């Protein structure tokens, strides 16, 4: 409502952006204020003293944590578990699984510098190299590699 009050004619996309921005600002402010209060209260002189405190020195206030629960529930129900997000996560998992399966069975498909680190199809060292290779891929690169390796048009295009 604060965003609507500031900008009555704001577009829906811009409103979403501004609401998220305000929420992040609110969270950061709460974290800073609460953490400073804890630092003043405990006044630790060393890292060792901090380790022996009854709770974390950095954290959100009790008020914020109480307010956070409905927000967390809303986000899980409407964003994190939204069917479109679930579909994308499923597609991403398939891309990773299929790339791994292809490379572990045929390491010769890996870039030359990585092939040299492999100890053969299905072997532990090869699996480690492949895991590191895939983990270092951006989403876009992984999808592009998958397209090149699994689509007939993938190799025709290049």
C-alpha cells in the first residue's frame, strides 16, 4: 500500500519491483538495527566471546521473525512451489541428469582439457570431473550444450 500511495499510477510490473525493493530495505534495516543492539548488549571483545554467547550476534528481531512466517508461507505457496517454477526446476534437473549421463558414458564428448583428467567411462574421477564441469555451467550454457548434444538441429546449426 505504501508503494501505491507513493505512485498511484504505477504499472503492475513496476509495483512488484518497488514492493520487493521496499521489503529488502525493511529486512536489511531490521537486520542492522537488531545486530547493532545485540553488539551493544553483549559488547564482545573477541571472536571467542562471540562463540560463547547464548545466541547469534547477527540476526533479525523477534518482531520481524514473527512477521516473516506469513511472508515465508506466501512465498512458498505462490512462488517457490508455483507450477511454472516446478516445471522449470524439472526441466533443469533433466538437463543436468541427461548431460551427466551422456558424459559419464562417453567422456570423449567432453572438452579436450577435461578428457585428460578422466579415468574412463563410469569411473569415479570421471564423475568428479563431469560434476565440476556441469556445476560451472551457467543455466544458458547448460541448455545450449544440451541442445547441441541431444537435438539433431543442434549440430546442424554449428
